[in-house]
């Protein structure tokens, strides 16, 4: 059998609303174990080291090609920010003003 320990990477940050990518990882043919370092309601930051990794998982399979496909799929999930859904802030959806960027008097034109 072939195996890997995969340290997960976050290319995004925010307050976690849900974790659909973790459910997908659990369904991979090579999946053995998952240890998330994040949970619903926690803050995730950009991964810059092992401390900021959002978790790790163990993959094992008799077929190294299947193992490789599962690893590549996890890396794809990370790249498309598919591990987490983040809470959105209402103000981030509003039209920006000069005050948004810390310039001017804050008056709307």
C-alpha cells in the first residue's frame, strides 16, 4: 500500500460558515483520516507555515495512481478555495466611498 500525510493549505481567509471541502475529502477513495484545525465559527488565515495550516489528512491506497489523483484533487480544492465557505459582511457588499479607503471627509459625492 502507498500512503501520504497531506498538510492542507488555505489560500483565503475569513470566518468559517461551513466546511464543504472537508466532507468531499472524506469521500475520496484513498481517505483514511482527517484532522481539521478549523471549525465552523473559527477564523482561517492564509497558510504560511504548519501552524496556519487548516488541517491535515492521511491518504492510503494500493494503487499509487489513485493516491496521486486524490492528492491532486485536494490541491485543486485548495486552489479554488473549496475547503471553506466564509461568512460575508454586509458592508463589504456596499458601494465603496472615500471613507472606505480612509481618505477624504467621508461625505458621499
